[in-house]
C-alpha cells in the first residue's frame, strides 16, 4: 500500500507536520540574507514554515505542475520554479541550508545503485555553501555505504536523527544533518555514520539549537535560480513580475515629457535686453507669440564676419622711399534671425 501511494504522487512524500517543531529546533534562526533551498518542495508547506522559523529566504523547486503552482503562490516567481532537479540552473555555493526530501523511488536504467535518493543528494550538494547545513530526509535503508562514504568525505560533521514512529506505518525515517566541508579523517567519520545508522538519535524538540548557519554568501556575487527550459506559462509570469518594460529606463522612453516650466525673470527686461539675447543667438528654437504673425519659431544663425578695424601706413625702416601699409582685421559675430510661422 505504501509503495502504491508513493507512486501515485511521483515518489514525493512530504514530511509530516508533527515533526516540524523538532526539526525547527535543531537550527538557530539566521537572517534574510541566508537562502534556504528545497529542490523537492512539493506544495511548499514545510519550506514556508521553516523559512519563517529560521528567518531565511526560501527557494523552491518542484517538478509536478499542480504542486509547483502552489509554490509560486507561496513564494512568487523569483523564488519558485518548476523543473526537473537535475536540470535546475542555480548558483553553486549560494545557499546556506538545504532541505533535501527527495522522491523515494528507483531508476531501473541507472548503473550501479538504482535508488535515486542518494543520486539527488550528490547532485544537489554543489548548491550549498561551505559550512552550510544539509538536511537529508530519507528512510534508514537509503543511508547506504555509498552515501555514508560520500558524506564522510564532504562533511565536517554528520548526525543521524530518527523520526519517531513508522512512516506510512512501515518504514523507519531519518534525517541526516551534515555540515558541508572537507573532512580531515573521512574513515573515522564513515564509521561514525554507520554506527549512527544502526542507533540513530531520537529526534525531539531541543532546548537550544544545535546547528548555526555560516555567514551569508556575498551579495555582490551573481545569483541564478531558474529552470533550464521556460514554458509559456512560466515565461508570462516572469515577464509580468520582472519584465524589462517595468524598468525605469524603459518607462522613461515611453513617458510624455513634462511641459517646460514657466520661468519668471527676477528683474523685468529693460529696453535693449531682448535685442541682446536675440543677437547672441541663444534664442534659436524658441517659440514665441507675436501680434502680427501669431505663434512663430525663431531660427538664429550666427557666423563670423571680417571687418577692417584699422589701416596704418608706415615708412619702411630699411627704405625711406617705401611705405608699408598695415591692415587690422577683426572677426565680429553676426546673427541672422528668421521667424518661422
């Protein structure tokens, strides 16, 4: 019966709500700069509750369409995507904590171990930052020697917690908590993991948190969280939520420019002031109202004109009978104004 139920939901079985409080008590609250990843989020109920308790920012991935829609409703299109976890595009070492509750299933075409639980753990490992926490929720039989060897080489600490009761009335369910990092003595940790598998610690509400998140990843790093293929529905949601048309630069291109402000001079122009302004050519393009022609535009063109300023006649110092004529020429700007009606 348990196997049929698992198949009916694509192998996804959410963590029972009665275990939430005990799981939450294991980890100390952090900040919104820390990211919580759930690559198999289901409807997102546990992820939402955990993010609120730990005060972190949740990110959800779910393959099933209906469950993915619920995640989008809970977290928004930027923090929830629909994708096969093995095709999810996410920044490496960008998440401080991961809740990995993978589908309980097997792959008949896979070489070696047919179980997918460990394969998904190994695939998702790269997304957790060094010093980050991985919480792997599986059956006790899924913690194989292969999985223990991987954890012992890539973790500084591993604890195996047993959830009380039988899952679906048949199976012993555990949560493996691993702190990501290189292990100096993997052989010793490997033996410790197998020993804990045989006698896991009973999970119950802790008086004080046992695990703390490392410093949050650098905000200046480029962050990506998206499916490898975006369908029409996802694309439309992304455009509506964060399309380029919402940016200030795009909107400014379409915005109607405001009318020019009416400027009142501090001192009223005196006779001759307007002539000086027009003669300077700075009124080019101005639109004015006239009594004779109505509304007209001024076109001003300024060019330099040569003018003879002075002519001097002097004797040639080397030849008294010869005269030298010196002409001084100055360039004077001349402005031509044209009224365009």
